[in-house]
């Protein structure tokens, strides 16, 4: 007794149902076709998500959009890649991982993936381009920010310790310190970026502290003389900035090019 075979030409599979072996029966059942659909190349699949604007020549991305960046994403080999980055590489070849792909024409939107409307640059170029086009979410524009501009200004001008301000405003002492040093909210506080400070520093400047007894800002600098640590008082000032300048002058005198300054 002969065993029925699959009806598909050149297939030696054992008959399962309706004239097909298990493989072709399942394919027919789920796709409606027995033959395999020819696979498309990655570039062809990418272009299927692109709609070209006849007026601006923008390639408007119709595929997935990242919920975090708002840019188009293209799925390749099980991973998501930026649509505009893939488009640039499709036209100009593979680029290094540390190279960024930027948009030339902000008015055409971030969903434009036309490779002729893109350019490559370093991380610095990318940040400067984002800032120039107003895409950086600084200060209150950043929804993750816990502080308002008014609160940041209050922190920068306060004479309280970082610990006290941290508890009052609900942010870490590190954030308080960075605001005082001009590393955060500098566009609001107008504080010049200073060097490294202790977390209990009240002035925002290296070598400057508030003296309650005299009601002045005192400048001092420490150094080693003959193997022993020596602290030198540089004066008392009504303005902490003047005290910081006195510290800088002494630091340059004692440490030269290696000095850590408040105003580099």
C-alpha cells in the first residue's frame, strides 16, 4: 500500500490533509498560499514606511515612533534603530557608533528621514545643533525637573547648608551643590561654573565661607609648607564673589597652572 504524498511539486512530505503535507497545509491555512512570499530586502522594507512630500522632498516616516525621543524607529534584525540614522547609512554607507546623524532642516520635522537632509557630526556637534534649534529640555521645560526657576534662584542665593536646602526642596545635596557651582540652572542663576566644592559650602565658591560672628564672607587657602598643612586667611568680604577672586589670586600664586579656580 502506497503512502499518499504532498501534492506540491518536488515535495516529498507525507500527506496530512487536503492534498498537502504538514508544512504546506499549515502555510496554506495561515497565509492562503502554498508558495513562500519572496522576502524583501531591509532597504525595500524601510522605504515601505516612507511617504515622500512632493513639495519639500521630505521623506516622512510612517513607521514606529520612539515614545522617549519622538524620532522614527526601524526594526532591523530584532533590534530598533533610529530611522534617520538607517536612512543616512543606506545612502552613504555604515558610520561609526560614536558619530551622530543630525537634521539640516528643523522646519521639516524630526520625522523627515531624507538622507540628503541629514548630516553627521560628533556628540558635541549634536548637542550644539540641538541647543541652537531649541530641542534641549532645560529647566522647567524638562518635565522630569523637580525645581522651578524661582526655586533654583533661591538655592543659588541662600546661605543655608546643602543639607538643609536638600530637605527643604526635596532634591539631593548633589543637585544643590551643582546649582551653586553653576553646573545646573546656570541660565537662571547666572552663576559662573566653579570648581569642586564641599557639600556644606554655603557660598558656591572654592575657599570661601560665611563667618556668622563677623557677618562677612571669608576667603582662605590651604597648602603644605615643609610637609605641614597651613591655612592662610585671605580677608573678609561683603560679596562672596570678591572673596572668590581673592582665593583665585592666591591659588595662582601658589599653584600656578595646576590651580583650581572659581573663575578659570
